[in-house]
């Protein structure tokens, strides 16, 4: 009886050994066999909460994985079965199961990019975000005030606060999270620049510097001129002169701006008409970049109080009104002298 039992146990050991050896060989063969793809890569989305079992079964149903259970065993042997990162992955032709697991556990997701351009206003920022198909959209048709509330910034005007840069993000990022990143970028840069600002600036707080930076951003595309223009505006503020800058007028006109500023636009009262108001407008008028923020806080010294476009992207700077008027004749009126008068530059104390 004992001999038969020993014989049976021996046979079972041999069978189990052969089965184990076969499984090991088969699993090794599986690990060396690429996932079943065509010649094109597959973009695979791992949603939050998905575990490896679900992913393996899904790949098996798609015909990409011959033995889903081997994928699970392989992950458990490697110790990464419970460390799957959500996101969108690119499965390339020739990719081995081990490579795929490494990608899932390291979180090497596909990254998309969206660029916010220096000088854009908040509407242009939101239009770009709404148009990006890779973001999760929760803010379409949401008023600006409600957008800011969703960002946790209720009551704050959105203009100027979202740093212009190229941002990389995964497909599962929401538009809210994207905006929060751009907001934090502006906040950090402004705080750093404010801490290292020049002396004797006419700003009471960093927000005023941000307003000035937005005006500088819209006035010139030449990085070499930003500090010079900042110098003009800073000197005008210190002297009590109005800024008289067209970009603020255009911003205040909103949709009424059709490409030209008329005389009556310069004399119309609104909070952004710096030909009529003293000091800075109430909010930024665009999204300023790093160079504009730096210029606002590090203006160039000098005596220039005016500047006019030369028509080639650069500006002529003048210290006196007479010199400025001559520059207007030369660069704006093509040398044709005619009767014209610059807008009053001093504060009107009777208003």
C-alpha cells in the first residue's frame, strides 16, 4: 500500500515539475514575444481606478495580448502590479510585455503641449484651451467670474494672471488644472521679480507691476525696447502725467475696436482710457511674459517721456513734446506737416 502511495506521489511530483517547467518556459516565451500590433502604434488610455487585471483582459480582447494571465503573473513577479499610473500610453510595434509594464508603472504617459502666447488676453487664452481636444473640458460656456470661482479665486479679475508659456500635459488633465498651472507660474515669477525690484518705483503692490508689464507687453515686440518703454511710463507716473498708451484704449473698447482708434475714442471716458484717467488702468490688459515683468520692475534710466512707432516695429524716444511731435510728423505722417496737436499730457486738475 505504501509503495503504491509513494509511486503515486512520485508521479504527481513529476507531473507538477513538468507542468511548472512548461509554464516557466511558456511564460519566458510570452515575455519575449512582442505585443500583437499592426505597423502603427496604439494609443491606450488607462483610466483612474483601472487595475492590471482589467488592462490585461482588455488587451486580450483586442487581440494584442495572447495570454493575459501571464501579463499579471509577470507584473507580480516584478513587483509592479499595484503601481499602475493612469494616463494615455503609446504602445509601439515590437514592444515587449515587460516594456509595457515598465511604461505603466513609471507613468511614461503621452504628453501634449499647448502654448499661451505673450500678449494674449484672457479670451484668447480660453479660446485656445477650449480648442484643445486633449484637455478635459469643464469650463465651456462658463462666465469668467465663474471660471475664477472654480479656480478658487473668486472675485479676482482673470486678465494678466496666466503665464504665457508652452505647457506639457497628459490627456486626463482638466482645463481647470491647466489654468491653475499657468496661474501658479505667474504668481511665482511675479513674487521673485518683486523681491528683486529696482528702487523708487511708483507701484504700491506687485499687482500694479503686473498691470504695467501687460502694457509694456502690448506696446512692443522688441525685447531690447521693453525696459526703455518701462522707463517712459515710470517717469510719467512719477511726474503725474497720463500714460496715454493706445493698447489700454483698445482693450477698453473691447469688441468696438475695428482696427483703428478714432479721436473720439481717445476722449471717451472708460477705466482703461489712459488718455483720460490718471495712473494705471484697474487691471492688466494682457498676459505679460517674463521680459515684460522684468522690465516693469527694472526700467531703464533716462529722460524720455514720449515714444512713437517708426513703422518697422521699433520706436523713437523723445524727452520733449516738441521733439515728439516732430517724430510723429516723420514716422506717422510720412513727413507731411499739418496742423495737429498731441493729447494733453499733464493731469487736468479741473476734472
